[in-house]
């Protein structure tokens, strides 16, 4: 590793690093593919489930057509992969870590709002269950375009499946929507995935930035643009994510909108998630707060509005299910909430016949009560 690079050759060395990293990122090979899971999670019906379901006319389905599909499609037996450019890498401070989560030194379960020495730069408004094992989860996520103040910051709405203890051996897979200017060079909401098997230290990455996730879908690829988006006090746009462990192969499958199989994380890339179910499942929002000039960021979470504003104004997760070890979709119980700074971002849980287990979450970041 080259250290203490003198100024005259710094640019040349960085270009060489970029070229090497481009070759690594754009030269991925897959050994073998599975095209379908051995089975799908199933609804566990109760007597109450036989009642008529309320209409959902005011909600628009997520449009999963990507802009590039307007001019063509992938040939048979190929998949779309976003090309990594020099511009993508130049936005990163550390080229080797391009596509990795940064500023994570400890899992957020160890975060204590009153302990400023433990501040990791990440803020949360999440719900979770921790009485596993679980085979997976399913939920609808409201699509918004939160404002992000700094290029090094991001706003995330995600589902996390976690295996093992919250230490250096933590395994996790994640999927959801985020705005991440450093990763994409824009401020648009995009569908993303992530994985790690060592608590974000040396393994894992966003989307297809490293070997790991096996994509089988020829239309949708992680990192795709989410459009349209929800309108404040207007039409609401949502998409459904389902992630579950195949009971036969042990691979972790990802499906969107009950119809699009995106691909899977092979069991071989994990330790705790390889042979066991998940120990913890989380749903909710996260913001990377760089605290520029010592102030709290104005980066928004969700819609940028507090959960107290309710439907059509605050962002939401709805129809939240866990997948039990019998592959059954059931309501989560003993749900916990964690909010790092309620004056900046907050959460409000609920249940009704239409949205079942749900919660509103988010906020504007810096405001008169959050500095």
C-alpha cells in the first residue's frame, strides 16, 4: 500500500488506483445460477382474514420500468449492470472502499443518545423484532425523495435482516430506498441492496459493486431509479420487498412487488446467516449526519415530515410481516422501537385492517428543537 504520497504524483497514483478498481468492479464472474427458489413464503390465514379487504384506490403501484429500457433490453441470459465510471470513483475519498458503507464503527444497538462519545454519525428511527430465528420478512415501503444536505451524507429507508451477535461477526443483508449522492452522483431515490458478514469492516458492498449477490432479473438491477415518487398530501407510491431464506438451499432470496425475483445472496458468503435464520429484523430510516460546522444536518428522513402528520404526509412502512421458520407470513409481535434523536427524526407505530402492522417515521433533521 502506498502511503504519504507526495503532491506531484498524487493525481497519477489515484488514476492508477481508479483504473485497477474499474477492472475489478467490471470483471465479475458467476460460477452457477439458481433461477427460482425451492418455495415461496405463504400467508397464514386466520378467521379475521376472511373479511373483505378495504379498497386501496388512492395508492399508485410502483413503476418498475427503468429509463434505459425505453431504448432496448438485455439479451437472453444476460443481466443489466451499471457501469462503474471514473466519475463514480472520484466522488469517493477512499477508492478501495467504493460502494461500501462508511462511518460505521459499531452497530446502532449500542448507540446511546446521551453518550456523545459513542456518536457514530448515523441516526435512526427504526422498529425491530429480536425473538428469532426468522426465515425473513416482507413489507411495503413508501417512496419519497428526501433532501440530502451534503454529498457525504445519505438518507435511507430499509429492511435489515441480521444474523448473530452485535459484534465483529455480525451478518446482515439489507434492501430498500436511499438517496446517496456520493454513490450515484445525483439526489434521486434508488432501490438498493447491501450485505456484510463482518459488521461492515472488510466484506460486503452496495448493489453489485462486489461479488456476492447473484442477480437473475434481466429488467431490474439494484441501484435502479425509483419513479414516480409520493406527493405530499397527494398520490402515494409504494413498493413491496420480500426477503427470505430458501429452506432447501439456504440462499437468501429477494423479490419486489410480489412478482419480480431480483436474485439471491448465496449462503456461502455468510457465517451466521448460512445455516441459521435471522436473529433480528429491522425496518425503518437511517441518516448519515456529517455535522458540518458543528450543526446537525438538514438531511431529511422519509418525507422530511414528522410521523405525527400521518398518512400522505409522513413516510411509512406498511403491511409488515415476518416469515417464520415454517415459511409462514405472520404479523410481528413484541416490536421494539429505537429513535436516536426524536427532535430530529421520530417514529409512530400502529395497526389497522387496511395497513395491518405499520409505522410512520422520519423528520426534517435540523430544526429549532434539533441543532
